[in-house]
C-alpha cells in the first residue's frame, strides 16, 4: 500500500509564509517610487503581472498533465485487473496546481530580499 503524501501542504505552506513578504517588499517599493517611478519599479510592475499570467498557464497545464497521468494509470490498472490506490490523487493534482505559484514566490522572495 502506498503511503499518503502531503506535498500540497508543503506548497500551501510556502505560499502562506512567503507571499506576505513578497507583497510587502513590492508595496514598499511602489510607495517609495509612486511620485516618480524608476525604471526598476516599472520593470518590477511588468514582471509582477507577467509572471502571474505565466503561472496561471503553467498551473493549468500541470493540472491537465496530472489528471491525464492519473487517468492513464487508472486505465492501465483496469486493463490489467489490478487495484489502483487513489488516496493520493487529490494531493497530486493540487500539488501540480500550486507548484508554479510557490516556485515563483520562493524565487521572488530571494530576489527581492537582496
């Protein structure tokens, strides 16, 4: 029997812990440069919006790939007459959905803290 995993919990924890720090860093820079935006603050604004759009696309693709992979595993199990353990399926899909966001938040936290 396969042991249940909580990989989605790791991704959620990363988002919960690091997102406020990234938001605070960006908002501080926005407020400090609001009167006369610098080239750096303009690039950061564009980057912030662009990476969110990219993360949405990557997340959708990752969910589709995870669901397809699980469907193939289920079909193979049915074809061979074996029982497939499904207790990790939701975790697999949720982890795939959250990974693009948590990896960006982690990278942003490192980049903005310097």
